[in-house]
């Protein structure tokens, strides 16, 4: 083994010690990440399987694992997707304003504020959501039910506390907004001057320039930023646990007082009192969340990959 | 279609810095005018002030008059967007939109100008523009492929096709061949000769032979000194400028005895 390596080394160009050390440390760093990920996956699987296989009378929730986890998956996805739907347009708008419209000083101030929002702990958002936003939204929800009640999303009856899945999604949207905005801003700023000028010289207005030069260039970056935001929204625990009044149902009704819970919030709220196989079931639900996040990332990669020819990277 | 340009007493600033001072020059319709001069003398800056692209840079401004067929481009009620739609521009480095196909690139300006187009109409514009730019035969089978997959010379001709697709009055070219090999350069020079029939062309070049080959009129820009603004030294018919210029600085520059 060593002799093969040493002959191979003789034939290749000599490496410098600095290169070797750097190569070694970066490989070690990369392997650490892989090992951590594998370790988490292994733990979740081993601890989770008994929970999956447990019969209804062995666990506290009294149902099979599938019946238990499906509403949670539904709630997790619904809250995260709603949050993204609310946050992405705003984030892109704010990022574009900062990068291309605002005067320089205002732009940097706004940039700082956005970065600051990202640093606020999620429990603070939770307190804000429960003590201010939920109450403030109660009249909005009854208005939504009165005027848009024919849409199943707003069928009502509206919650009296305002602690609905929609409120939770709005809190989540505010939380993921700075992440998406900050990334989009950086990407928008990197749009090649050459492409912006090409658009302007054709007689594009500023908005048309954004559509011709900035958005196409930033496309894959916007998707990546959104996926990071989605990751945060899927995994966010504290704010959802505090804001949402959950009852483990599957419903698209966004404003009523019966709401689906999310996996992360459910784990946080029930883990302390759980014993035996119930703990394993909760860990298994964590594994499901892990898998969802994985799938989401793969999907994002695939979307970016699909239009590689046109990405401008070649 | 092609229009003449009349510039009088144009001062061009970057913030407080006067970059180009007091340029007065007429440009005849359907002719090629070449701007030559050392780097940093304001040729490109002046060219960019002819379609109001100069002011895209923060703090950049202009005073003076630029008349296109008697219409002042810097009049208060003039929208720079409309000015740029009327005056096409080709840049130093080829800059097709990388996310668009060849055909979409050609139609990019068209889509800004008019909202809806029939498919046949769009196809006609693509073919006509690419033919005018001498690119049609090379790309007609891959119009839906990305423009960034073409060679540098082809990309530059694609940019020319994009600029003339909207049938502008004037075509500005900022060192269009500086990033290209001699063969692509000669293709583009031939193209300039062709385009002259329909467009007023203004070209900035560092290549003296190119100026001599393509232009009818040549204008020589120079710096008055270090830290001084650039200015137009003289302009005249290309033949005279290259054989018997009036200013000794022009002669020195053209003969390569500069600096």
C-alpha cells in the first residue's frame, strides 16, 4: 500500500508541505460534516424505528405512527409554504430596492436593519406573535371570513384568539424574510455591469432592466435563498410552538381555531412529558422532518440544474 | 431612418470632475465616424453621452447640447429611455443576455418597445437582423440555443443584431473589436460598411488601421495634460486626418510617436 503510494508520488509533481497541510485540513473538515450528518441520520433511524412500529395502545397519542405523523407533516409543509409565499415576493422587492433603487446611504442603513432582524432570537418573535400579532389579526380574520368566506382557505369560523396557522406562517415569514433578503441582495449586487448596461442601452426602464438582466442572472441564487428560508421555516420550533394553538387536524382552513401542528413544535411541546415508545415516535417524526428537508434541497438542486445551459455560468 | 448628430459645447462630468470639455462636432447621417485617441482621453465617455448612457453612472452628468436631427437629447422633457430606444449601442465586450436564446436576444429590445408580436413577425425580425449582422447562416439551426454558447466574434455580431433589431436611428460602437481576433474583426468591419447604408455609425477604436479602414470622418481626442479634461483636438475626413492632419499632436499620435 505505502509502496504504491510512494511510487505514484514520485511520478507526480512534488507537493509543497503547505499544500499538503491545507489539503489535509480541508478534507478533514469535509469528512466531519459528513460524519455528523451520518451520525444524526443513524441516531434518528435507530431510535425512531421502535416508535414507527409501536402499536396504538403503547403510545400516548393512541394511534399508529402514520396516522400520528401525517397531520404533522401536513401542518409543517402548510406553515412553511405559506410563510415562503408571503416572504419571497417581499424579500425580492426589498433586496432589489436596496441593491438598485435606494440611495447609497439609505441602502446601507436598510441592509444593517435587515441583518439585525436575522439576529433576533426566535423566542422574541414568538412573544411578539402571541402578544401582539395574534390579537391584531383577530378582526382581520373575521373580515376575511365575511368577504372571502367562499374560499375554503378562509371558511372560518374565525379563531377568537388569532392563534391560527396563518398567524404562525406570518411570524415565520417575518423570520425567514431577512435570510432571503440578505442573500438576494448580495446576488443582485453581483449582476454583471455588462448585462445591466446591455439592457439599459436597449432602452429598458429600471424595472425592465431588472427583468432582463438581474432576475435571470439571480435565478438560481433566489432559489437557493428561498430553500435556506424554507429550511428555517420547516425547522422553526419556538415561535410556532408559542403562537399556534394546535389540535392535530388536516385542514386548509387557515383562520379557524383548529389547526394542524408542525413536527418541530410538536416535539418541543410533548417531549418533556413523553416516556417510552412515545419518545421513539417523536424521534421518528424528527426523522421524517430530516427527510423532508433533504428532499426539499434535492428538489432545489434539480431546479437549478435543469436550466444550467442558460445560467450564464458557461 | 438614419439621422445626423450635432454636438455643441458638451462638457461631461463625473461628479465634480470635468472629464471631457467643450466638444463641438457634427456627425453626418449615413456615415461612419471614428473616435481615436489615447486611453483615458474621454472617447468612450463622449460616446456614452450620445445615448445618455453616461448618466447611468452615479454622479455623472452632462451640460451642453446634443441634437439628433434638431431634437435635443438633453432637453428637459426628453426621457433617457426613449433616447436609448432610438440609438443602439454595441459594447467593448460582447454582452448577450446569458439566460436567453439567440432568438430571444435578438428580440430583447423589440419586446421592450412593442408589447405583442405575432410569431411570424418575430421570426422575420430575427432573420432580418441576423442576416444584417452576417450571422444568420451560422446560427439559423440553433436559434433556441443560449447566446453565450457562441464564439466571441459571433456573440459580438449577435449584439449588433440585437442593437439593429429595433431599427435605431444611430448605432454607437464602443471598441467593438477590441476583444476579438483579426478574422472576427475583419468580419465586423465589413459589416460596418454594409450597415452604413442604413445607419449613422459612431465607433470608438484604439486601432488606427481600423479607423482608416472603416470611417468616413475621424475625430482625434486628447488630454490637455495630466489631470486635465479630455478634449476634441480636431476632426475631419479620414483621408485628410491620416495624410495631412492640422494639429501636430494628431500627426504624432497617428504615426505612433505619441507620448
